[in-house]
C-alpha cells in the first residue's frame, strides 16, 4: 500500500514538474524576440516606413520604390519598416510563391534599400499562407526580409516594438466575409492577445530607450477608409500612454496621415500608401488632432537624434508633402 502511494506521489510530482516546465516553455516562447540594429557611429538613426505595397509593381508601387531609393540614399537610411499587407490580394500561397520576388526583390532594387526590412503581417497577409511570410526560407531568397508576428528592434537610440494587430480585430473571426484566414499559431485569439499585451507591457516598462516606437498594421487613429480600430483604442492605446510611447506607426488605410493626441504626446503616423491608394475615401467624422492627410501613393521617413525627431511624408514623385519636427525636451512635455 505504501509503495503504491509512493508511486502515485512520484507520478504526481512528475506531472507537476512537466506541467510547470510546459508553462515555463510557453512563457518563454511568448516573450518578444529581440533584434539588435546598430545606429550610426554619430548616434543618429534614420529609416523609411512603407505599408500596403506588394502588387508586383502595379498601382505605382514601382514608382514609389524608385523614390524610396532616392530618399534612402539622401538620408543614408539604416533600415526599412513595413507596416503590413506585404502581398496582395491574399498574401503568399507558399514559401515558393513567386510573388515574393516579383513584389519585393525585383521592385526594391536601389542600393540604399539593400538594408534590413523589418515587417509585420497585415490582414491581407493572413488571408494567404501567413506562415510562409514568417519562414526562414524567404530570408534565404532575400536576406533583407525579416517578418515575425511580434518582436522588438533595439536600435540603441530607439526601441521599436512590432505588434501583430490582426488577431485583435474581432470581425475577422466573427465574419470573414468570404475570406479564409490562416490562424495557425494563434490558437485562442483572446488568450493570444492577452499574452501579447502582457509581453508588450513588460517590454515597454523595461525600456530605457530615448525613443519608444510601436508599429502595427491597423490604425489606432485615422480619418481614412477604415478609421479608428476600436479594439486597439481600448486595449493597446492605454498601454502606449502609460509607457510614454512617442510614435505609433501603421498601415491599413491606404494613405499618408499624421494625427496628434490631445491627452498624450503620442503621434499617430499612417504610412499605408505603398501602391494602391483610395483617393477621396475619407471619414466624414474627422478625428481630432489631425495634422496632415494625403490620399495618394507615397511613404514616410524618420530621422532621430537624442534630442529631436523629424518625420517627413513623400508622394510618388518624391516631393515632401508634410514635415514635422520636434525636440525631445519639448515633445516630452506635451
């Protein structure tokens, strides 16, 4: 009898150990992966931001790419940020999908753009084989490509927190409108979002970077076609405010846009005009704090020093449409 109890006790302990180890593995796996991105030797940082672009060069994608190359050389950029919807209309079909090279490698050919590209998934990417875009195989085809669901880029002067926003949007699960989404790796969307928020809060609270930037596909504030994303307003925005995030950058709306927040120093920057634009498609009820809106194709540049930030938006011809500059001391006191 005693031997039997001892055996049961040992078995229970083993189960608990395995369970605990399993929880530890899940927790470790959920932590945001971090990548080091050196700043320039003088401590400054510059990069381009582009979203909603992959159309095999169509809808002015090639023209935007040309101007990106020109501005990228002028600013001596360190890397490129993609805000999602990387391949239209429905992402990639597989790791071997030629659309990857036809919409990326063969389009962004300028010397200045042969830098690391940090990318998140958009809702259109989830309509294809989302796992394919996360695959290491694509990095073998083009070493510039780095796409994960959520991760951190530590660029010394700034930390950039990339957030997988598509699983936040409840309508994609409730009514797919005839689309098929690749939810592999997500599991329960509620648990997935809760864990992501937990990890983001921790990472932001521990950050000592001079500039904190969060990148996602969906907008928090926008007067464009999609407008504000209510799930991000309720779940993500409070975290950004609490941790004094400087910029939230996104795509999704096919426009260029700059909105300030009346209650915090956060600047909402939309760069989703990499190819097809939605001309004239503006929400009638405008969001307060609007500084700039353009419904044509283009992209955005970001230049950072320890004391100042300069944001610029460019059209398909490379013209500067809007430039905004603020010192860190003044900006932090808004």
